C-alpha cells in the first residue's frame, strides 16, 4: 500500500515495507503499538461483549512511563482503543503527554468526537479509526446500539476533513451477514465522506452473523465492479486488502469464521507490533491473540511486573517470534485476522 501524498501524514500501513522480514526478525523493531486502555463502552454491539464488562485499566499501570518506553523503542504509531478510549480518565493525559513526540491514533465509534473535538486535535491526534457498520446512518446506529449516532457521526466526519486535513480518517468496517450485501454502497459513501482508507474486518466469534459462500461471491463481484468502473481505487483499502475470504477453496472455512489460514506461511507482526491490555497489564504479540479462548499461551509478559522494554526484549517474546518466521509453526494462525501483515 503506498503512502498518502500529503507529506505530514502517516503511511497507510502499520509496518515499514522497506525493511525485509529477515532483517526485521534479526533485530525486532517496535513500530506499531495497540494500547487497549479499558473495557468500558457506550455502544452495545451484538457481536461484542466488552460493553457488558465496564472495567477501566488497572490502577497500578503507569501509562506515562510506558509511553516513554514505547517511544524509546521506536514506536511510530501508538493506537489507543477500548472499549471506548474517550471513556477512560487516562486517555487525554496519555495523548497530551506523548502526542507531540510520536504519532497517536484512536479507535472510536464516533459518538464523542463532537464533545471532545477541540481537546483531541490540540493534543495532536494523527489518525482516527472510526467503527462504522453500515452506509445508512440509521442502520449503523442500530448495529452499534448508540442513540443519536445517526445524527452526529457523519457531520463531525465532514467537519474533521474540512478543518483537520492533516488527520487521517480510516473506517473500521466489520463485515458480516448484516451488511455484506451493501459493501459497494458502504465503500462509495465512505470515499465521498473523505475517508483515507477502509479497513475491512471479517466477523469473528458470532455464528449468527457469519456470511455464506454466495454472499462472499457477491461481495467480491461488487467490489470488482466498482473498481473496474473507476469509482474507487484499490488504494482505498488499508494494506491494499479486500480479498478477506481468500480464494474459493477457503470459503467453506470462512462461513465458519475461519479466514485464509492455509495461505499464510509466515508472520512479521511479532517483530514489529505489541499489544498491551489495560485491564490486567498483559502483553500480547498482536491484536488478535488477545481475543482467543486460549489466550494465556500468548501472553508475552505483564507491564505490572516488568517494563515494556524488558517484555519486548525478553525470552518469551523472542521464542514466540521463532514460531512466526521463516515458517509459522504456531496454532495462532487459525484465528488470525486477514488484515495482519503476512509474508
């Protein structure tokens, strides 16, 4: 995926594409960090249970020290999410402390963007991922379970694009049986609103929302059609990815919520990415292993017991990386997100 043309914007990929996987595994270099700051949410999505927990981050985590360590390790983007990051009292102190030292981003459902508009951009947020489930504002609000979202979201997006042109907006779109049949309308609408990219995410762990093989075929057909007609460019997809379900040989598994695992031979993510879970301090090698039923086997360390640097350079992380390159030997591949950088 090529970088956007505006000189002060971030490249639209998480990992430096100019460094070879072999070199990166010789010297792991932290580039992208996921900070899951809380399990507090004001949405009630049917495919997520975080809103039922309402737990903030562990009170003993010193986030400012963690940010210092992450920047010292070379992190190019620190992504804060939840839950809903705006609902943590620590979110703005973190952003204001580090936002002018490296790039910070946030994942949000967007309902609080208007309320915190001035403070957010004063603190130098660089990228905003907005979770949108449908091109129709009413159906998006229904999916998210957020009153008034249909009235507030699209207007504030237009305001950001007009007043904050240096800030990137990316759609996080969870593709499910609820919305897959209108994917072409969603993409066109998001491009009209001025989004820089669309991150397509296949539904997981929600069998009643899994897609059928006929829906997958139509999904590909509709995207190919608007590409051929020149209505969009393939560059509108984050990492250039829209073939979420692999080839037709993968579709049987895709209808069961298992995506593309046969096509993945090696994974570069653990050599450049770290995930920190705020409620308990556990550190994971990526943003998908945290959500596995057997996630304990993927814990690389804990920021309540060790510094971020100690975890990143530690033996547990190093041994896990050996299972990723030059060939994946870890069962984590069976639940991997297609959007993660695989080589």
